[in-house]
C-alpha cells in the first residue's frame, strides 16, 4: 500500500503543474510541435515548486504536515483547474495527446533508417531512465553533502511535521544543543521539502525512496528540452538527439543515481527558465513571461547559488526588450563585470568594513582535464567549441542573440566560480568544479543545438541543391 500512495504522491505535483500550464496555455496550440512534451516537462517543475511553497505556507500557519493537509487541498485545486481546462480545450488537448502517441511510434516524415534511429534512440533513453529509477529505488542516501546539508533538514521536518530553523555551530553550542544544526543551515528548503513529501506519501521515513524527485527532475528536463527544440523547428529526430544528450550527461546521471544534491534540480530549473524566456521572446505572451519568472524564482529556492544563475537571464531580457541597442548594452554590462573582477583581483578596496579582494586562483589543469579528458561530460565541450567556431556569424543574429547573451553571462559566472574560489563561499556553496558546471551544461547543449541549426540554415541558403535544408 505504501508504494501505491508514494506513486500517487509523486504524481500529484506533476499532474498539478501540467494542469496549471494547460489552463494558462499561451498562444501556441496544443497540437504545435513539442507542445505536449513541454507541458509534461515544465509542468513537473512548476508543480514541484508549488508543492513546496504550499508546505512552507502550512508550516507558517502552524498546520502539521500530513497527507491530508498537504495533498487534499492540492488535489482539490488540481481537480478544479482540470475541470476548467477540460472545458476550455478538452477536445483539442485530447487530439493533441493522441497525435503525440502516434508520433512516438512513427513521427511524420521519418522512414527507413531515420525511423529505425528514432525508435532505437527512444528505447535507449527509456532504458536509461529505467535503470536510473532502479538505482534510486535501491541506493540508500549517499554520504557527504546529501547527508550533512540536505537530508538532515528532511529528517527533522518529517519527524516534527513542520519546518524548524537550523543554526550554525556557534548558535548550537550557545543553546547547549537546543537548536537543530547541520553543515549548511542557510540552505533553501525546497529539496528537503520534496523529500519530506515523498516520505509522507509513503507513510514512513525511507532515505532511498524519498529521492524519487531527482529522477522526476531528470525526466522532466529531457521532456522540456525535446519540446523546446521542436518549438524551435528542429525535426523530431534532431530534437530527440538533443534531449538524449541532456539526459545522458554522465555527471547528471550520477546525480540521479546518487540523489540528494541540489545541482541537478538547479540545472533543470535554470535550463527551463531560459527556455521559457525564449518562448516569451517568440510569443510576447505575458503567460510565458510569468512562467519564466516562476522558474527563475525557483532557482533561487533550490540552492543559494541559484540567485546568481537566475541573474544571468537579465542580459537576454535586455536584448529582447531593446532590439535596437540591447545587445550593445548587455555586452557592455558583461564587459564591465569582467573589468570589475580584474580590478578586485589586483586591489584590496574596503566597503562598509568589508575587504573586497578576490584571489585569482584558477585551476586550469584541473579544468582542462575535467572538460576534455575525463568522462563526466562526454564530448560536450569539444562539440560546443566546434559549433561556436562554425556559427560565430549567427551568434549575434536577432533570433539567437538573447540566448547568446544568457550563455555568455552563464559562462562568465562559471568562470568566476572556477577562477575565484572565494566566490563559491560568498554564495554559500562549497561547489566542486564539476558540480558548478552541471548547472550550466544542459543549457550549453541547447545553445549548441540552436547555434548549429542557425549555421546549417545559412549553409543551406548558399547551397540550395545540397539538401541541407532538412537539418
């Protein structure tokens, strides 16, 4: 019975988020390429975040956590929203879902070897997620940060039925053990609350089964990326390849199988926040803008570094809102940040009593080894550099420049984390190089795919007889 209620509990936020997106659907029809996949992927991220906000509200109101207090209102709201969504677009949605089912077996326009490749890659992706799911079910909570920074909160909040604050060592000693202490008391509560909800749905504490949300994040990210790539007019097989690259990142898979760290969830929310921003740029629909804001806001509640990553969306928004001079403004802003970093690395000014010096200590050998020699990223960095060299003319084009500036801002932030180790402490994180990179890697794959498509279209325009227009 516990496994049944666990399944229901895990599906509830997914269903709630999808229903909300259906109800607030923008201008794109449900039958548009990739729309159902986008709703499935982004829907889970929205639903999971809303679930944790609801749990925080209950705790503030001093209402004890339980399946009834958490699940019943969310289920009722989902049912009510589903009723209105079905009245609004039931027939269209039903036909769109049927079309997706048919296309999953035989996408239009694919035959022969292309159809065989589609089915093989789809099966391979499904098998990968099946094996990752088995690892989640069987692997107890892995040590280090998952033990000392995150699951500590989940265990206490599950047992007490509410959120209680954690303190640092000094406050814990001063209170003679009268407070709760772990290695990162200031971490946001989102991921521990998802673990708490999984255990409440299960009916007991289980440090393996509570980690299913990490698997759900990985599946949702892959679905959202596929949907976004189809919306950007990539053919089905090409979009599936991009989604597979995202789903098969070795380090991302490790963060599912050894769940408990916040880095994969942050990567999922950050990537989908950028993709939602691109939807808004294309449609100028306030509902798409609202979705981007919600997902970016969720980044700040996943981990303390999420605020810095969410801030990288600002240059893209500037470019989109000011098409005439936005790119120059964003470029000047990013250049100013680099100049400020160089100044702080060479000087030691003080401001309000704080010493504003950054030690420039890049571990270039470690970076090169990690990115280009080891297996954490497959061939991501080779491919990204090759695509940038091929498509450099298109990077500043009106269609690609907003994404280019976001990626440039993200690359600068990643450089800051790598070159100035103290910055990781400033944002409250002790991230390794690879963990910081995981936040950025799925977006880099998306960027490389869209940049290569832009290059391919230009190439096809100059050589119309080569057949490259099918790319």
